[in-house]
């Protein structure tokens, strides 16, 4: 089965979460971690309670680059681990506006020290794509992951072209496969695709050399999620 990672971003409610978890209950025979929910931090304890005895894992949407200290409002990787998270999304494009590449390195390091598996997002803007700079941009963003990988740490990577996020646009399969092949030539780690994935295009996208999907908008609806999860079960 391909992995299905739902990224709720800053959406949802406790009530919606309870309904969502109830409808994912029929996934109890799935392999561990084939479904991962990246939820708003405040909803994680509730999700942990609703999802115990299921193979569904929980992810943080971001973590602090610091271990602990005087960082008002920030949440550490260790705190997410304490709440039952096992993954953390790092470097999502909605956060890269204010976060440097070295910060993504430190965030991943904190995750590793706390037992969270980082899922590093990389992706080019439309302008960078048009200037044929995709691989150059991705190479820069990937560097911290490759450094940690050399030290023996397992990190997943999500290719999320910025222009595809929330736009309804996706690269064609050939474009995704070119990036996937480039990535696989550097690392044997899991390679995920994200950006405007929905029940209508996931089957076609599943033909690419991918280990799974990171889904934003379409993952908020449990019916759409169930449809996409079911399709993911048909692909290895
Ligand atoms: P989208 O978001 O599926 O709404 O395009 C994906 C993401 O931002 O991870």
C-alpha cells in the first residue's frame, strides 16, 4: 500500500476530528503507519485517544529547531513525542517563508533525538520551474537530509512543488518521475508526492515511482480520505 499522509494544516475542530477518526476505523487491518495524520498540535491528544488500537500514526506539522528554552509559543519535538506523535513534517512550503535551510536541519535533528521520524518537504516555485532550476532548488533543500542520512538516520522526503499546493495543478507523471529518479539516485528513503492530490487524480499519480501521498485540502473530508486511502491500498 502507498502511504497516505493527511495534512490538516490549521483546519478542523474536535468534533470533526472525532467523526473523521470513527470513519477511519475500518482501516484497522492496515499495516502500521500506512496512514499518518498531521494535525493541529492542540488536537493531537484527542486524536491519540481516538486512534489507539489502530495502525494510524500521528504527525506534528512542525517542530521547534531548539531542544527547549525561552521560545514563547514554540513546541519542541520531545513534546510532540510525549503526546504520541511518531512523525513530523519539516520544511513545509507554508513555513519555509520564514524558516531557513539550516533551521530545517536543526528541526530534523530535534526530531531524531526525540524519536520522531522527519518528513522533509521540498519543492520549487513556478518561477524556478520555468527557469529550469527545479533540481538545483531541490538539491539545496535536500542537503540537510542527505547529511543526516549519511549519519544513518532515516528521513522521508515529500516532493511538493509550491505551485501545485492548493492550486488544483499537478506536475505530469513524467515530471514527477524525473524528480523521483533523481531522488532515488541519491537516497533509498521513502519518496512521497504532495500538491493538489484528490480522489480524481490519485489513481493516475499512483502510477509514478512514489511511496505515497501528502494530501492537504482533500484530506479534510473523511469521505474523500476513505476513497483515496482505498485507492492507495491497490498500489505498492
Ligand atoms: P493540497 O496541500 O493537497 O491542499 O494541495 C498539500 C500540502 O500542502 O501538503
